[in-house]
């Protein structure tokens, strides 16, 4: 079973700054079946990125995903106030499974 | 508009059973795999179980294998999770989630608001 490790656990940044979130897999994620989600308190997760780098419908272009194999990154180019949330990566290459990373909290500095 | 509405959660004693339901609307239900994901209070997301469009492929997390059973009724646009031998560590908000792609490998594009399961004596 693939284990996903996200870092850092918490990222303290100011609005307007760049956020870089990491997701490392214990083994290669096939065909870049890697997704990123955003979750705000009291809400269900929202799909941001799929296929490691494709933005889901309606997701602003300040969100971008990159990486392949075992190392993946979510970048938020300029943080808006509404971007402060918890972010999860997920691998979905071994269907119908979908293991998640433990999450990175992006908080206001 | 896609809607996923979970129900069936509640307070249950350890060792007892509970059946969760998810009513789907706004899309062709039998075209997509469906999943259950849970989130313990203050914790991260944990994938629980998934089922392909025709129930031909099913998967479970190791933590629930042998205790939980996922099923679907395409005629009723509904997804189910039968949870037996419940433990305190099963306490969580349980989300129903729709596969993004019609293929067997997919992330999740729509989520319900969840139903809370509390296992306690």
C-alpha cells in the first residue's frame, strides 16, 4: 500500500505570499494519479488538482500542481484570505482505492 | 446539480452495527464509482471503501476490512455502508464521494456533507 507523507505539517504565511506544499509517496504513483484537495472548517473537501497538474473546474490559476513518481508539489502563487485551509494529497492509482496524506495546514502568520 | 446526501449516522455502542446511506442525484449514478471517506474529530481524511459502477470491483481500507461492507443500488441511485463490530476508533464524520472520472482510477469531485458516527458506551 502506498503511503503519502505531506510536509510541512503547518505553513504560516501572510496573504500575498507563495505557498509550497509537498507530498511524497512511499512508492511511485502510477501515471501521476495524484490529486490535491482543500478543506475549510466545517466543509467537505474540494478537489483542486487531479492528474498531478490539471486544475479542476473553477479552480483559480494561482493553484498549480507538479511532480511525478514519488514527489509532488502544490503551489499557491499568491495567497488570498480564502486560501487559508488544510490541504490533502491523494493517490488514486490503485482503484478502487484512494489513500490520503495526513494534510498540511496553511495558516495566517 | 450534483447532490450527495448521507444519512444513518448516530450514537452506537461498541460491537453494534450501523448502516449508512447516500442518496445521489444530478448525475448518471450508474456511470461512476462511489466511495466512503471518513474524518475523525480534528483529524485528517481516511479513505474507507470504494465500489465500481457495476459493483464488480470493491476495495476496503485495512482498518475496516472484514467489518464493513459497501454496496450500491443503481436503480435507487443509492450507496450504502454496512458497519459491523463497531469500535471507538470508527467514530468519525463519514462522507460519500463521487468519482471524477468514469474510469476505474479516479479522484473525487463531489462530496456530501457527511453523517456523524459516534461509537461509545
